[in-house]
C-alpha cells in the first residue's frame, strides 16, 4: 500500500480548496497511492473571530457537495 500525505493551508473558500484536493487526489493516483490523508481543516480555513454559528452555517453534511465530490474523485482514481 502506498500512502500520500497532503499538508496545505486551506483558503476561506470551499471551492478553491475543493479544486486543490481533487488535484492532489489525481497526483497521488498517478504516483500509485491507494490512500490519501488530508489535514483536518481542508474544507475551509476559519479565523478565531468566527462564531460557532458562523462555522455551522459554512459546514456541510456528509452528503453535501464537498464530500460527495471528493468521494467521486477518490473512487475514479482508485483511492
């Protein structure tokens, strides 16, 4: 098993981060990785001034677009 570990500074924009993540998955697959690990704040960067309510409004469910897109890319790339 080959593992790819990704560390990147997420932006505050989910779509920007999602594009980066999909690119990392593709690159990992090209290098024959079968598992990719990402940092805990990969959906978006949050600053300390955001309230928990603001964070809740930005979050998505496990079936939301962010995770669904990552799952699809992982499946297509055999990750």
